[in-house]
C-alpha cells in the first residue's frame, strides 16, 4: 500500500449561509482545495453528505458536483454514513490513492441544512427509524441518555460537561469561519433552555451550512505541490449497533475506540503522541466520551479532564482548536472533512492565533448517529 | 495494485416485496453472498443505495446494515450515485482490496421503493433539481427527449426500441427472481399506455424492492473459497453533466463511453471480446444507447441491432440475459450489484436455462440519472 498525503485543503465559512446553495458551497471549498494543492490533475472525487435528498431535494451529488466544479468526466461518488460521511469520503479516497489506481483524488463534504424546516426529523434518520425515530426519540434525546449513563457510571458533573462548550466557544473566537463566535460561561450553559434533560441548548452543536474539501495524493504528486508534506499516517473505521438499546454500555463509544485502535496500530503511534485533535462534539457529552475512547484520558475521566483544562489549547492534549462542531458549526456531511482541514492547518503551522506550536502529529475523529459508525485519521507532518 | 476477485454472490428476488423491509432485504442478500464465498472473514462493507431517506425515512445504512448482518464492528459506508450506486459501491470495495488494506470486502446494494407514494418524485432527485426537477421534468420525460434525439439523429424506429423490451422480458422468463415474468410482443409495447412520448409503459423499468451483495477478495482468499475464480479484469467510471441541457449531444452517453474506454484499457480487452453483458436499461432507449457507447455496435446502429437479434441470447453479444432492469426489476441502489451478480453467475456457468455457453469475459454497465454518472466493470473467468 502506497503512502498517501494531503496536499490541498479548502473550506467555506460555516453558518446560516442564505446566499449559497449546496452546489455553491461545495464548489467554493473544492476550488480552494485545488488551488491550494496547485496540481493540474484530478483522478477521482468523493463527497460526504448525509441527507441532501431530505434537506434540499437533491441526490446524485456525484454528477452534480463534478459538473459544477468543471471536473467532468472525473469519476465521483457520494459517501454517506450520517454525520461520519466526511470521514468516510476521506477514507474511500485514501484507498483509491493507496491502491495505485489514482494519483490525485479530492475528498470533501457538504451539507445545506438551513433551507429545510424539519432538521431534527431529517437528522433522526441517522438513528434506527423502526426502533428509535418513529417512537419519538431525537438526537438530543439519545445523547441525553448517554449523558445520564455517563453521569451515573462515573459521577460526571453537569459543570464538567458544560466546560466543553465553554472551551470550544473560546477556540471559535480565533476561527474567522466559525458559526458561533461568542464567549460563553459555564453558568450560561447550565441556565440555557433545556432541550433533553440533562442537555441544554448550549450543549448542542448548531444547524449549519458549509462545505470542506481536501486533496489527497501520492508521494510524487505531494512533492510537486510544494506544500508542507502532511502524510496520512494511520486510518481506522468501525461500526456499532445503530440503536442504543442494543449496546451493553451507553457510557462509552465502542466504534470510536475500535477505529482508534486501528489508526494507532497503522501509524505506530499512541494516544500520548497526538499533539492536537479534532473530535466529534455534536453534543458536549460526546466530546467527553470521545476523549476517553481515543485514550487521551482514562475511562470516566473525561469530565474532570475537561473541567481541568487538559483539552484546552494550553493543555497536554488540545482538542477542537477549530471550535469543534459545537462552535465552528456542524454541517453534518462536511464535518469529517472539516476536522481533517483543521489538523492539516495545525500541522502546516497555519492556524494563526489558535496554532498549537510544534504540532507534528494530529488526529481527527468523526462519528455517525449515536456512535453507530466512526472513523479516525492520524496525520503527520513529514 | 493487487488483483481482486469476486468470490461470493447473493441476491433476493426483485419485486413488490411487501413482507420484507430494507434491512431484511440487504441481510438476506449479504448472508447468501457470505455463504457462497465460504470464508470466515469480513474486513469492510460498502452498500449502494440511492435514497433510503426519501423512500423509507432511514439514512445511516452503514451502521444499520452492519448491525443487522451481525457484522459489527466491521467498517461500512453507503455509496450513492443515484441508480449507479451499486456500481459505485463495488468500485470502492475494489480499491480497498486492491490497495492491500483488506482481504475480504462485501459490496452490495439495496432499495426499498414500494413503501413510498411519490416514487417518481424521489427518483427526480437524481436529475438537476434546480434546472430540471422543479420545472416538472421526470425521468420518463428526460429519456423521452433522449429517445427523440436518437430517432432524429439516426432514424431509429419505434419498433426497434420496442424490441429491447420484448427481448428482456423473454430473458426474464428464465430468471426465477425477476420482477416481470411475462412474455410481451412489439405490438403490446407500442400500444401500451403512453408515459412520455415516444416512451410507453412497457418501455419503462418497474419500481421494485430488492437487494444484492458480492464478496470481493484478494487472490489468497479467492483460492481459499473453492469457487470458480472470477477476476475483476478492468474497471472504469466517469461523470457527465447532470442536466441534459448542458450536453452537446442528447443521443449519446458520453460518461458510459468514457468509463468503458477505461475498463477496456485496464483489462486489455476490446468490445468484441465481451461474451455477455448487463447494461442499464432503465428505459428501452437506454439499452440502445448503452450498447453503442460500449462499442458493441456502431453509433446509431443500436436500434437495428436490437431488432435484428444481435443482443439476444443467441446473438453475437447477448445483453441483459437476467431480464435487465426492464424485466428483472430495478430497485435502484441494488441494480449495479445485481448486474455484476448476473455476470458472475454466467462466468461460473451457473445461469441455468439462460446460460451463455462458454462465456469467459463479461461486462456490467451501470449509470445514474440520465447518464450523469457511469461505471463499467469487466470480469473474467480465470
């Protein structure tokens, strides 16, 4: 298997982007990424998107986006794994380059969510519709149950969970493209309107529009691009049961743990080697469970570690320097690609005021639904 | 790049399957394929499905189907490219095995269409919604325009187009799993109710439920499986503009021609080497245009060749021995996989009364929308 590099990265602002359609968003990000890579070649495309059929009445993004990017006849498919669609698209593109079949492949993600009225209903299609969605459970409800289980198992406190939101909003202040650029306090999180007890409004990622794209390439093309060499050092993916009721433990993310184990093994890296990470904080509790599953902190220590500043930009393992899904925004299909965008930006030393100095090893963790699917990618500056 | 083999194949009947849900369908096909392959290992899964969000309110098939197959924690993603989703899933699985990352990967497709009222509206999401769908064009309308263009450019006659339906229904009589197992005549096609002039009801593939799965493997695992060795000799994919209005010629399928050129080059095969083919006959005219784009007959000769029996089981290039989308049925996400299922069955010599004797090289051509995306796979008996 050949080495694969990320040689280009492009992103749109995330937010309520009334003046941009789905195709506008993706094309903007993809053009940025191609310009950044500066190679005059494209052999394939993968686009992560969760539910354009429900959100904007458009499937067949493969043809649509190759067309509007001006890339026809380049092959393209859409990859979907709910909110892990972006990570899945990146993984598929990785295999195409690693196999030797292609030299330069674009992987990205897009979601246009704010044109649609019933976003919560559309997102519920990532749960088990027969056993969860149709009975009225929404995603805030599912993560609320996971939060309760974590609080019961480990004594995780409400203010520890709120600390995640406070930190990620703080980081987003340094990210010009973030959706929610406003400083918040633990008290504000804990007194914001209840959504699904114990989770409140400021525990939830916003509904955002946005797109992101990355260019993957073989070593020969990576060297042509003249950008800092960022190698995909290890990849991992896994599934879990789609419904919460089928899991033995609601307080852990087994698919994330398994995907991470594969990525660590493939890269010969350990959790303590990771210097910067983007994790899937669709709700505050998700970040606490993710940093445990990734081995950054011990099981049950996610709450105290978050409150104690271990995941802040100055801590031993800075998490979600971009602002995370919580504050950067969460256009679901774009999220997995946007996490890798942030890691690439950090490893290149181009993260401006939120730069983690000397970061050479980074990790991006993306997941779908309540953790039914997960991808983990470890990247290294060569 | 390593050689990749198809070592297992499973399929459900196609039709109005009221007693089976989407998950039931996929699990049945996947279990059959795994049993056929007889290897106790699975490293990854790809599921083609066009629009489960619209058809049954369920996205995140990756987790759902890995879960219900009992395959958790095996990684899985859904691949979507409208009606070319199955071909796209197979292609992605091919890269994963070819790269050396995995030994045994399942690729399949599923669609549960008959639970939903507005199937035509859901299928229209494969067209350009902004410029086609929202203005009232449906897929029968788009293919009717292509048929008119073909008739004008090449003098293709109505009875030549009807001959495709007659042949494919004839073939379906020999396929126990086909949706429409009824003999029809050219006169019946031409006097069936008009849908979009010049296309009539019997020019259109039916709306079907169904699933299909294939197991791809490295050479080492292919030899373990003890099944006839069917190698993926060449693959190709391409895109075209999503909207018809942007094409220079409505009477040809450029994405199919480009995908075929790649697959022929990769396999060092020419059109005349192909002994059996499954092509994407969502409408009768589509088969005529496909056999031209694949080089089986010259440009404009698709009509006379079809009427003249050149694509019948006894002709020089048997096309759609399974009954094709037209008569076997067209559960859109499953179709690309089901085409490869038929080719594998033919190359193994297991096609019963519809067997093409001595077939060692076969081709499967899948496309999305009005030809905005296409895949071509050439398989060979080793």
